C-alpha cells in the first residue's frame, strides 16, 4: 500500500492519474491538495510516501507579462513543495516537467530528440520547468528520490488544449494539407500506468514517456473525419502554403513539424504503453461524440 499526495488539485493529469491508480490499486491512499495560496502547506506530508507534483502553469500564453508568474509557479513553487516534502520524510517526489525543456519547434525542420540532446529551452515555459528540475536535483538523496517526467503532448477524453481542437477541425474542414510528419504523443492512461509503475518501483531519474507509435497530423485528421462521417480532401496542393506559413505563424510549426523522442528513450523494463494509438483516438472520438 502506498500513500500519495497530488499537489495540484483538480488538474486534468492529477485527477486522471488518481482515478486510474485507484482503479488498479484500491488499497492505495491518494489525496489531493490545492496549491493556490498557502493551502498546500496545510497538508500533513509526514503521512505520505510519495508526492506527485502536477501544479503548474500550462504552456498556453507566451505573453511576456506572464513570465514572472511562470517562474513563480513552475519553478519556485515546485522547489518549495519539494523542500517541504523532504523535511516531512516523503521518500519520492514525482515532477511533471515537459518535452519543451529541450526547445519548442520553431520551423518545419525535422528533429529527433535523443539521450544526447541537451536541453536548450527557447521560451520561459520550458526554461521555468528546466530550472525547477535543476532545483530538484539539488534536493535528491538516498532518502528523497526525485523522479522527473518529461512527457510530450498529453491527450485523452475531456482534455483541453490543441488536440481536441484538431479533432473538431477534422469534422469541419473540407480540405487539409498532405504534409505528413512524426510527433511524440502520450495518451493519458499510458502516462497514468507509467506513474503507477514509477511509484511501485520507487524510480528516480529523468524519463521520457510516450506512446509506442508516433503520430502523424494528417492521419489524425483522417481518423476523426472518418469517425464523424465527414469527407475531407487531403492534398499536396496546399503544402506550399504550409511551408510559407511556417515562417510567419508559429501554430503551423506546432501542427506540422516532425519533432519526436527517439523511441529507445522511452522504453522501460515494464510495459506502460497499454493503449494503442488507434484505440486512444477512438476513446477521444467517443468522448467528443463525433
């Protein structure tokens, strides 16, 4: 039996992982605490084996005015919570970092991240996460294991963000570019299984969970269009516009760039990629009632 505290009550990842673990391990105790203000300090950390820290500002706003808040929440709060947990005798701290600590795609040039790739964030979201990681490394010891997850794009039923927007676009647009790419993605249940295994095995280190299969934006559009009974013409005639648009519109690069983890980085001695990519798309489609 493990006792787990999720710091970041109400978050999509935190709640999804909590439900998944309790369904598989009913004997586990999982509580959540809000990190707004000083609420997180009111919990008795001494009763927990693990802190799963998911609190943070998501990568949605690049407004320079937001920069101080990103560092305050993503870096400072993370390190403060970890210090508090360590002082209380918590044995493992699991931190949700991000693939963007390496950098964010800013062109259509294909990139493959490997174990030799050095983090070089090109925005304050990625930098705030990387600085949080560095602060956690200073705290780790034999009695305080730090497990850092650098997931790629997380998606699943009822998730927010770009993925459900892409799914809905597939049901509306009559035409779409045939610009094939490769992307790392992570279905929420596969992430939850990874977290469960990390807790069971008391993992420490930095990890790169992703789905077994790489994603292709064109095939995602094709899948959701078919699920909705919608006809979409996928054509290379639009590809020049993708190329031209990539120089002016960052969302074009997010949608069409080839940017993924070398699959070898994500292999573990346990199987956590339990849901296939096609099955995950079907579950999202069912949730959206396409």
